[in-house]
C-alpha cells in the first residue's frame, strides 16, 4: 500500500502551481530498460539478475511434459517435465525461463550456460508503442538489441522472417545469432503487452534439443482472463464516492483528521499493520492546505498536476515506470489517471492503476494494485471499478 504521508512530505517543495496536465503527457520508454537487461539474458544470463524466484511446474500425467499456468492467467505452455523454471519480475514486466536441468540463482549470476531453454517475456507497452504495426514493433525491438550488443562488443545478427500463427495468434518470427548461441524468437502483442517467445541453445547441440524446443514454443497459448464474479456497490470517501467491487473482497475503513480511507482487498485486513497484495484503496484528503502552502488563486488543474508529481516523486529510485497518463473528467470534476509499476520496500514488484480526482482543495485518490505477476488477472476487475466511479455532490 502507498505511503501517502511520505508522498506529502516529498511534495512540500512543489510551489509552482502554474503547470497544466496535458492529454499527451510524455511517457517513460517502457522497452528500453528491459531490452538492456535482455542482452545479458541472451548471452544465457551473463551478469546479475535482480530477483529470481523458483516455481514448481504442474506435471501432466503420462505425457513426459508439464503444463505451466501463468499466475496472472495470461498464458499456458507445455515443457518437458524435468525442465526447471525461473521467474524474473521487474517493473511492468515478467520473464519466465524454462531450462534443461536445474539452475540456481548463483549459476545465473555467474553466466553458467544451460544446454537449452525456452523464454517467455511480457512487457507492458506504452500507448505510443501499442499503436505500431507488429512488424514495426519487432524491427524496433531487434534493432535496439543489436545496438546494445554492439556497444558491448558482442556479436548479434538477426533476420526478421514471415508472420506465423500459433494457437490462433499471429507472431513475427525472427532468427538470431549471438556468438555460439542460436536463438529463435516469436514476438506479438496482446492486450497492451509486448510478448516474446524464444528458444536458446548452443549451436553445436541445438539439433538434439530442437524437437523439445519447438514443442514448447508451439504449445504456447493465451488464456481467457476469468470473468469477474458477483459485484456490489460501496459508498466510501466520506460517503462522497461510490464504485463497484467484488462481492467476495473484504472492506475496511479508517478515518483520521486529514483523511478518510477505505481498503477493499482480496486478503482480509483487520488492523493497520495488515498488508494486502491485491486490492483497491480509496482515499479522500479533505484539504490539501493541511499539507501544502497553497495560494488562494491556485487552479485545480495545477494542484492536480502537483499531486501527480508528488505521487511519483520516488519512481526512479524504485525502478519505476509510468504508462498511459491522461486527463479525465469524472462526474464533472478534473482528474488524472495513469498506470505505473515499481519495486516495493520488500523488493517485490507492484503494478497499479492510479486515479486522482480534484474538487477545489480536496483530492479523491484511488489506487488499484496487484503484484506484477498477477496484475493482468485482475485488470478486468480494476477496469470495472474505475468505470463505475461516481462522485456524489454534497447537499
């Protein structure tokens, strides 16, 4: 959950209230950080990876393969039952690596090479990137990789091939050579995500692993996100805001002199120290003048922009990324929304929708959050909640 008191303290230096929120606010480059790290992975993981979690595969009986179901409910894939899986999260992206034999994080960090592997990478795209044609996305991606390899004096050549269909989805197929490693890559886009399927193997032994690699790649399938269950409408934020939330989720309310907070969560929270991982936080901060020194003539749009700046002041320190910033109008009030992902204090990676609505000196601040690995599973629930928001006028 967001530490709003810290955000207020960070905002105290903001005293310029003349900046407007623009519809076409520049976005962070979503692909670049991930692509730079991908160079290390394409050399079969030279260098240190930030955070690696080992997960179990679900063994399929009598087939010699295992079916892996993505925790975010986005995809499934079949791999040999004795292969090992590593999960690598980062802000706004997830990478799953299935390798021959077990690899430890220490082996990954020192660049020990598995004989063969299959990689699934998913990156949240910026609005600008999501408007590109698929082949243009692929060309931009591989050109950037080639430039990074060149800077590191590493060999890297690629050839973008024809479009192919896997389980009904169109991919751009690319063959890559990087030193002694043969790489086959398939890229596509899916619901705002850039998705890459990739096989890697040593050139000398690739043929012996090719059947298993191809079987895994061509078994990849996008899943239908589960339809949200029953909903209920709740009234919160000093009885001034209503929205729809899952009926099965837990609701807890806290009030203080400066704020009215409602927590709607998948996990049960009973006291302030309890932490939830998936949920919605609805805040009403009744008077920004309790936190900022504000001129009486300050415009709402300027205050809203400064609020946005304060909420995101620590993003760079947290490996943060911001997506799809836009101005909105909610119940006749000015609002700004964005999606972001960052590293939390416990080193896990969080993804959020964030919506802030201003009414003179009051702010309604709504945060919808889940771990990066699960966010896509809950996106439909969050979309429903946001679309249902209504501000109730004071009588």
